[in-house]
């Protein structure tokens, strides 16, 4: 046993010495990271580092990071974090300001990212991970349906105004009702994973003028206004009746299928920009080039776009911090951000998003920039995974009529309060 | 097709009046052989206990802590039996246990019946019999995650192939996975579809080793087909059936990825089986202490189960007596 | 052999093929979808077989690390199957042929250990493997898989072992064979069908395992289920590629079983037990 331990120790030391020149990077599998991965040889040539990439499905990033990164040791030099997990890992990451300057690539200025998106990586006032994608609610509408003369005329005759891309909840509801009446899915809800359901719930609540959880005096507090929250849920419940059959279980895959592969599937819905590549891929989509992108329709209280981006950080215990920092600077540089845009993915860097050279061929970029003006984050606290499950459970019951919406909202408030109380802030 | 040699199957219960072990091979062989079972068991003991003993001990230890999966979630705090207390007052926990037990008690018997029936029917030669026997096993080999998403895909209204078949049979288009009852039924269906051929394979292998002499003797005695099944085949197959059930039970208690990709435990908690809830505690809520407490609870439940039900029907002595009872 | 009545046989053959068709329906869908474009897959015409192409296969095989993961899976699967069957056969022999104190308890503790959900063991295994330097290696995975396969195979083999009469072994021992010679030369051939069944399931268990593979490996020893899962769990599900990858993963298990079936039949006749 002792021998094995010594051997293991020795091999660890030897391995440690070897890996000084390599950078271990954990990535989530996604069109954006594929673009990064394919450009890594250039980075290796420029810096002399060897990059070892481990790519896993997005939901697997959390367990891999949770197990592999502690304050004293880290399996990776660079780790990605989904916005919701920033509070969990913040204390294990090197603040961006403390990272050494790069030898080859210049430290990317924080100002290169829109403030609404930079917020993603900030915890306790410090930037602990650098936002790397511009992921925020964008509205997808079938332009070919909007342009259809028959639909146009019928809609105008019925509602008295022109059929356009919905910009308000009233328009959204009436247009969805019209298309449902002629056998086309009016709206595409999201009822999949808990994080996504919370995004829809917060979108409704904020649109009707109430927040879910706020930090008050260093403590999280449920501030949901019952009347407004019920109105938001009721509106979504109405939209559910204007959605295709089976949509009460729709996650991303089913929504993409309905919108892209079924000509009569869905007229209008939100999606994250990271999915645009799929909607515009003729292999997967019958509607590529036929979609208009816009900021989400605004509710009675205000216009809202939910944010949900990834950020990359360097663990405090990373073995090769200099290399890791260099990698982050390279990734967030202008040149790589341009490559990301060219691959139909969305970087966080503002100047690239707003570059007129891309605007013409990539109409969604303007919509993303527009959405960013209305950016709203979901609540951020360590207990969010549990709270999400509570919200999802009662939200779905409320919007599908299994439970009165008032009761659903009350249950959400009560059980969320219980979770926060148990966490003892 | 009769064998020229005497088949090495034990005949007659008289020879085994002691109920199982082989005296001539053990005690009577002298003291020098006392160490022999150990020699045979050492590799299994080493590989199973060396790899699992630490994790199980660790689980037990962790179950008394508030132990976040990530250090960033906060410190580890000793809570004694607090996790167990929290579990027993958690409605979700009892619900998941109920769903899991329901799953076991419905899926397994159905799988057994289908597997037994198929083994009886296919234990003969007809055109394509070998092809059928081989291809029937494909679902068992199917990657569980893939099985889950395929079933999810098949059940989607509008474009799902199974949904279309059902509609063409006159059943109204339904959101199968959106309804708590149907979703649970669908999860059961998926498992039955995937795993009854497993029962079939084991029972078929057991059937082929039943000597024809016994069946022929019963037939000469005037026993009809059903009677032969009841008085000759079933008793001889009992050990195999018990093993098959036990092995399926082990897997059914750990079922995860197929259900997760199919329903994620939903809608609501309608398909949140015990195993899925354990996983959720560990990897979503990042409460390893709670997940470990759930695992230990399952361990205790399994021990009780083994000590009562299994021991009665399947202790080694019974197994051997059954085998000797021919 | 039972007497074959042609009419009954024809009826059973029909029923068997019908059941087979139902069983293979989901798999057929997966296989076919591997050759279709995503937009066709989702179009709601599951049996329209136009525009088939090998593109998804090309794409999935070109994914960085996918081919390597298939090789790793094969190595780990075969390695752990060999080890599991050998070790479990010895263990089951020890349990079924000797009477010693604590025999029942030992047999059950194997079984109960196998009932523990992997989730509750994997964090501890990760820490242990990190300490021993076994992380992210095929060898480490083989050990882990063998540990959960051995109890399974032991219990799978017990009924086969107990149903074999010990008179052959006794005769061989009288002839002067040692216990191990008896085990390997006389006993194992007798229980070959059981060993084959054990091997098939040990292989499937290893081949399809996901959680250990996810947590205990990194870049070097990533297995095919983990690689395929990053296609399935990825934000954008590429149906065609998932189905192509899934079909590719069915091929080795299928070949393995067909090859094993030959052994199975040979094993039965060698044992002199004829069905």
C-alpha cells in the first residue's frame, strides 16, 4: 500500500512538472465551443502551450467542476460556468483583476463587454469569470407567415391592425389566437428544464411588474407580488391554450423540432441565441432565412429579456495560471470573437456584435443588441437549483390548470421562503 | 438426439438429503483442503471489497454531514442523523420511494411473464428461430440514454412515430409525457420493452439445460402441455427465475439515465423515482450528505429485503435443494 | 427434441416474428434516422426512405475523440468482461462447492453491494482514484467495472453451477487432478453456457455504463457513452448524429453476442446436456 502511495505521489509530481506547459480546459459542448476548439492550434502555435480540451454535455459541467475543483487542487486550468452556478464557484476562482498579464495576448479589457452581460461574471463586486457568450432572450417569428397576404388580410379584418412581429403582449396573444384558429401553432412555450422554466416565469413576472427574489441587506428575500405574479401566470396559461398539443413538456429539442421542421408548427417563440445556428441550418430547418429576430414582446409593466450566459474562470488552485490567463485573453480577443460570429455563434464582445460588416448577413445581431437593453437576470443564489424545482413544479401545474394559479404562486412563495430560511443567511 | 452420456445433472433427492453441499468434496476431503474456498474467493473478495468498501464506508460517514458537492457551496458540517431526519419528513422522498417500489413490482413481474412465455415458445426449432432469439436481445443492448430519448421522440404528438401509430389505431392524439399517469406508464413501458428479453435469455438458457428425459417421462405419464409446465418445468426453473428477478431488481433500483432523458422525473414529480431523486440530491442540489443518506437507506432496505424475502426463497441451501430435487 | 408439429410451429413462427417486429420498432427507427437529415427525421414521416445519406455517420466519426472513445470502450469492455467472468466463476465455484461458515452472508453481501446506486459511490471512488493515480485511465475503469460486474456475474452463475452434478469433479479428483485443474479443465467446460450469459451481461454493463465513466475519466479514457452523451445532452440535439452514433454502438455488442451464441451451443453439446 505504501509503495503504491509513493508511486502515485511520484507520478503526480512528474505529471505536475510535465503539465506546466500544458493547459487543461473544460468545455461544454456547443457550436461556440466547437469554433474555439477548432482554432486552438493557432493558440498553441502562438504561445507554445499545449491545450488539452475535455468537452462534456452542458449539464455535466457542473458535477465535473464541483468534484474536480477545490480550493487546494484543480483538475482544470480553465473552467466554464453557467450563469446560475457563478455563486457556487465564485469563492474558488481567481478574480479576473488578479490574473497575470499575457505574454502574447493582451489582457482583454472588461469594457469590451456590455455592462448587462459583464454582470454575469461578477459576484460580491468582483469579476471572477469572464462572460463569453451574448446569450439573452431573443424572439423568433416566422416572417413568411407575417408576409402571407391571406393571413395578413384575415388578421387585419379580425383585429383591426396589421399583422407584424409581436412587440407587445396584446399583439402576441391576438396573433397566437389567430394562428391557432387556422390550425397553426400560435406560440411555442418552454416547459423543459427547471432553469428554463424559471426564465419563462421571471419573464412573465417582470413583464407584469414584479421581481422574484432580491438581495436585501446581504440576504436574499422573496419579493414576489402575489397579484402581479398571478397575472403573469394567467397570461402564460392563456398562451398555453394557443400552443400545440404536447407543448406542456417541450424542452429545447421539441421546440426546435416544432418551429423548424413542421411548416405549421409554431408562429412565434423565444429562444436563446446559441440556438440560432440550428434554426439557420438548412439540414435541420425548413425555415432558415425566413425568421425575423427581435427583442421579446413587452408586457404591461415593462419590456424584459432574460439573460443566461456562460463565463470562463481560472480556479485559484489551477496549476498553470499564466497559461490559463493567456487562454482566456485569446478566447475573448477581438479576432476570436469575430471567428465566433462568423460561425453563427454569439460572442459577448460588444464591438463585434455591433460591427456593421456582419449586420447585413446576420440580422439576429441587431436583435441581440436590442434585447440587451432590456436585460434581466434570474435570481442568483446558491440555493437556486432547489428553488428552480419548486418553481417548475407549481408553474407547470398552474399553467396547465392542474392547480389554481393563486395557489401555485402561494406555494412557490412559501416553499422558496422555506428553502431560504433553511439556508440560514 | 439423446445423449450417449449420462447428463451431469443431479438426479434424485435422496442423495442430497443434507440439503445441498457436497460432503465428499468438502469436509471429508481432510483438513488440508480447508483453505480451498478461500483461494477461489480471494480474487472476488479483493476486487469487490477493495474497490467498494472504502466508498461504502465513506458514504456512511458522509451521510452524517451536511456535505456540499462543491467546496464553494460552503463548509462541511457534522449533522449526526440530521440528514435522515430531513429525509423522513420530506414528502418528495416518500413519493420517490413509492414510485420506485411501484416500478419494481409492476415492471419485473410483467418482464418475467413475457420472458418465460417467450422462452417456452421459442424453445423449439422453426424457420428463423435462431434469428429471432438473437435479434430479440437487441433492446437489452441498446444504450439506456438513447433508449430514453428515442421513446421521448416516439411519443411526441404530431411527428412521433409511436404517437402516429396510436393515432392510426383510433386513439386521440395525446401528450403522453405531459400527463402524470401516462408518463409513469410510459416509463414502465420503456423498461418492460427493453428488459423482458433479458428475462427471456436467462430463462431460455435455463430451459435448454432441462434434460429431455424428464419431459418425455412426464409426457408418457400422460401430463399435458400445461401440466408439464407446472409440475416439471417451473420447479426446475425456479432457481433461474429467482436469479433473474434478483438481477433485474438490482438494476431496477439503480435505473437512471433512460428515465432522466425521457421525462427528467416529470411532469411534476410523477416519474421521479428513488434513484432519480438520489441523483438530484447529489448533482442538482449538490447535497452529497442527503444523497448518501438515501443510499444508506436503500442499503438497509435491501438488507431487510434480502434477509426476509430472498433468504426464504433463495438461500444457497434452497437453491441447491431445488437443483437436487430433480 | 420435442416433436415438432408443423402447424403449431408455423403459428409460433408468425407470433415470434410479430413480437420481434414490435421489439425492434424503436431500434429500427434509430437505425433509419442515422441515415436521414434532421429535418426529415422531425417531419413526421418515420418510414419515408428517400434522401438517405451517410453524412451523419461521417460527422459523428469526425467528432474529435469519438473514434478514440469507441476504442477505449471496447478495451474497457473486453478487459472488464474477461476479468469479471474469470473472477466471478472462481467466486461462484467457491460459494457453490464448499461449505463454510458465513457462506450465505458472503453471497448476500456481494449482492447487496451491487444494489447501491453508483451516485453514492462515485464521489468516494473519485477521491480514491485520485489518490492512487488511477484516474482517467482505462485500467482504472476496468477495475471499477469489474467491481460491480463480479457480484452480478456470481449471482448469474450460481444457479448454473449448483445444477451441475459434482460426480465429474469427484471422478477427476480421484484421478489425481488438483482442485484448480478440476475447476479449469472439468468444471468450466460444463458450465460454458452460464459463462457465456455472464460474459454477455458483463460486457453490456461495462459498454453502456455512464456515471463512473463521466466522473472517473477525463481526456484520455473517455468512453463512447460519455462521448455520445455530449451529443445527446448538448444544447442542440443533432438527431442524425445521435442515431448514427447509437447504431455504431450497437454493432460491437451485437457481434459479441452472435459470436458468443456459437460458443453457447458448443458449450451445451460439450457438456452433454442436449436441449
